[in-house]
C-alpha cells in the first residue's frame, strides 16, 4: 500500500525521501532523512523506529547495506518490514520481508532506490528509477518526476490518498517537509503543486533561521 523513493543529489549532497500510500499521513510514519547521513524509507507494516535506527547506524560510519543488515538481524518482526536506505556515498540497500504485502518490488540506480508493496505490477519501482535518472532540476523536482512515473506505470493496486516529500541539506532541520495527509484524488499531484509553491521560498526560510537580519520580507499584511 506504499511506494517510495530515497535519493541523493550528487552535486549538493542533499538527501530526500518521497512516498505515497492509500493510507492517511504516510510521510509521518515512513519518511526519514538526516543531513550528511542519508535517507531511509520504513514501510509496509510500518515500525517508525526503524528509520531513525538506520540513520543512527549510518551516522556512525556504517554503509547503507550494513545498516539495513544490522536492523534485519535485530528486528523481531522483520518479516513484516520493507526498508530502503541510501548513505552519504550514494550507496543503496533494501530489504523486503516475507510478509511484505501483495505485489512488491525494489529497484536501485545511481544515488536512488525505489520500493513498493501492494503495487499494480513489479515494474513500478524500475519506472521510478528510470524517470529519476532521466530528469533534471533540483532533487525535489526529480523525486516528484519519479513519483508521477510510478503512477503512470500503474502505481498502487488501489488509489493512493496521501503523499509526502522530505528534504535535508546542510542544516540541522529539514529544508522541506511537505505533506498531503489525505486527499480523495491525486495526492501526488497536490504534493507537486505544494512543492512548486514552496520551492521559491525555500532559501528564504533557511536564511531566516540562520540570520533573521538578512531575512527577506515576509510579504504578508502588516510586514514592514
């Protein structure tokens, strides 16, 4: 009931995670990334502790593969989990337990890993990887191209209702944490629209946090 992409920008070192599901508020449970460390998707029958655990392991120098293998070795209900990870070197790893729901698949490419469960077909993650590889623009743009490609390839077996985009860069907080927590139709399209609204303002929000003296006008009524 989920498909996701974890990716790294080779030029900037930015990491991102985008995800969509038939369930509400999927990004709140499945999307994890940490600046200078990596990105992790924890999905299927979700354990929200696994994403932070994988990032902790990679922050200590473990590769994505070693981090996933460590989690799998220690996780008592590993058969129900589907995990992907990308590390600071752009290396990727994944795991899908025997209890992963329905048609499930994973695909990897340079600086990207995509996975899904309860998919319409096994080709969906590979379509995402191919679209990401062919796309241009900043990381958020490229990830949303991949999410739209997932839908075009069949997406989830049923309709999706939530989506999210999580980006980290060179500061201690996410530079984008955008969510469409419930929408009857096309949450991925709504997320793309939200990204287009947010993207031109992204740098201003970073500047306001680092040095509010340099912050641009807020552009709201009453702002001097």
